[in-house]
C-alpha cells in the first residue's frame, strides 16, 4: 500500500525566519524600533510604582530675639560601693565637652499692641521661651575611673547629652538672658510701631 506523500519545499521555512530576524535587528540598530517595541513583540514588560507622603509645614509665630553660643563641660559620677559600703576607689567619672547655638525669643502671636489716645501705645510681651538649637557638637566622652571602678554602675552617655539639652537647662538659659531679651523686645516692636507712627510714645509690660 502506498501512502500519500506531499512534497514540501524547505527553503521558505529557513529563509523567511532569517529575513525577519535580520529586519528586526536592523530596525533596532537604526533606532526605528525602540526597546519598548521589543518588549511588545516578545510579551515582556516592566512596572514602576512610587509612593510619597506630603507633610505641610505650618508657619511659626516664633520671634527670635537673641542668639546664644553655648560651650560647656558635662560631668557625671557613679559611686563605687561594695555591700552597701562606699568605696571611693571604685568611682566612675565621665566628661563630655559640648557646644551649640541657641535661639531665645517669644511667641509673636501672643504679643498685644494697644493704641491709646494721641500717639500712645501699650505693648504686652508674653513669656520668653527657648525657641531651638543648632550646630550641636559633642566631643568623645572622657573617662576618669578609679582602680576599682567595676564596683560602680556604667554611666550612660545618652542620658548626659539629654541632660545638656533638657527643659531645665533651656529654662536656665532664658532666665539668665531676661534683660537682653527685654531690651531687644523694645527695640524690635518699637521700630515696627514707629515705622507707622514716628511720634509714638510706647510703654512695655512683660509677663512674669
């Protein structure tokens, strides 16, 4: 029995794919076919995602009236004890040399300016505050320990730094600068009022 046999020409099966590949390569070299076109041809793809958080910065009403350059030495001790008995040779001591810039001032939104008869003005200044600090620099801590310092607890450097910038210290900087802050308040708000009324007679009161 003879089976039906069909003659198939092989050269189109070889030549046509070669021609197509050559055309694609040529298009890529000449720039006609973009890289994205290759992706479309072969079914690939990329996906890009992004996310962001927008935080609005609310304008502050703080008015800086004085700047300080603070330089100091923070010292912390840890006493040595053995079974509740004080052992001086077991003490630990740590020192940190520091410096930073500080700004002192007021909350400008709380300033009250009352115009009286004629050219009189009464200005009420709120409590002075520590506004902020910058350019902080802390030297490497220096240890001065006794020969039996293993009897004393370790000193935490982070706590020392926090103490340098504590609220208590900030209040101290403000308290020590009251007169310059008062003087600068009069200069600052006096200049504003007299720019409007050159003949202004101004009195100031300060919050305790």
